[in-house]
């Protein structure tokens, strides 16, 4: 097939001479001119185009990373927010203006949630305090009565109610606890204090309690008072269910764990995950208890606040064993 050519011609008179300018294009190969332009372009300026594109790409990545850093920081803060840390808010410094309204709305939502938590905690604390006064008055009046058949039972009922009120106060205090990340406690000393304070109660129940394990200090991360409450509730629970004339063992290990063992009926495997729920009372509790199922829920709260773990298991020889594992604190450098 013959080549098809399209062109134009122009005549111009310059200095008495006639000039003819003709331009033509091969219609069967229209991309020839474009290829020539592209090849000439890259040959002359292409060597600088690639570095410029790389510089632009690196600049875009840098700008994107700097824009994302505040969002990453806000996400780290969000991970720390929980029932025990409702005071934390997402930072707004450096947040892109397009996302700032969302961050502000989230912080406002956290404000409302904190107000709700505060009202609930305040109600629990106020209710427990209000119950203490009538219980004290009732105990005083019963003590002035003549010793009769029902006096002992009334005293037992009052002690049970007082214990529930005290546990409600513990839960309210636990809900408002804010742990210092640098706070440490001697787990061995905490367990020794618990064993010493609960020993009279164990002896009154014709049972014994012993402190075993390491004799040296075991520094763990946490609040000593909260650790004492958790271990005290475990020990008290063990004393209730261990058999008469047996011993409850509180054993401290150097790895930051403490085990509380009893010689009771044990806990059914299906109930081991339920015993930490508030007001939960299974068959084991119905047998012999005057509590309301709050002691082990306090233990769970302390464990969660300290980022610790708790494990329940039945011993081959009979009885239940609770194992609390806390994070070891870093040893302080020795001073001259």
C-alpha cells in the first residue's frame, strides 16, 4: 500500500528571494515524530528527571511520616485508657486539622464516661459508708441485751454484713486506684504481714496458716497495700474452705509469684473461670460461707490493675491452689 503523506506549504518573499517552506507527515507512521521528541527529551534532560522524582518521593514519605507521628502517639495513649485510668485523654498537639475534630469528639466522649464511672464509684462508696453506721448501732444494742439463744446468731449476721460493707469499700477504692508505674513492693514482706494479721482468725477456726518459700525480699511492681488486700482475700477464702485441723500455705517464690493452697474440696473445673465474678456463689460457696462472693473479685481487680496473672488449679492431694504472678522490679544499682 502506498504511503499516505499529509503536509502544508508556504511561500515567503525575503530580501527579494522567494522561500518555500514545506511540512509533511507520514500518516501511516504518525508516532515517528513523537518518538523523536521523546528520545531527544530523555537524551538531553532525562538524566535529571529521575533524581527529581526520587527527591519528590522521599519528600512525600517524610511529610507523611511527620503527619502520622501524632496519630501514633495518640494511639499509644489510647491503649492506656481503661476503667482504672479514665483520666487519660488523646493529645491534640500536632494532629492534622482534618482529624482534629474526631480526636476532640473522642476526648469529650471520654469525659462523659469518666463522669459516669465517678458517679458509680461514689455511689458504692457512699452506700458502704452509710451502712456502717446502722451496723455499728445494731451491734451496740445487741451487746447490751441479755445473752440468749439468738444473740450469737445475730452477732454472726452483723459480722457478715460488716464484711460485705468492707469489701464494697475495697472495691470502690480499687476502682479509683491509679498505680504509679515506678512503684514497687516487697512481695515477701506483704505475705508476711498478711499471715501475721490473719493468723488469729485461722486459729479461731481451729486451722493453721504458714508462710513458706524464699526468705529474702522479692521486689515486684505494684502497690503494697493493694497486694496485701488481694493476698489477704485469698488467704481468708482458703481458711474458710480448708478442712479442720489443716493448714493453709502461703508460698513466695523469687520469680515474683505467690501461691495460696488449702486442703478443702477444691473447685470444679467448670467453675474455675467463674469464681472471680462479683456476687457469684457456686455450690462450693453455699456449703459454708457468710460472704457475698466479693473477695475473689477484689483479687481479680488487683491482678488486672497490676498487669499480673492468676491461675487456679486443684491439687492431686486435694484442695485448691491460687497462683498470683507479678512483674519483677528492676534491681536498683548499688551505692557506695
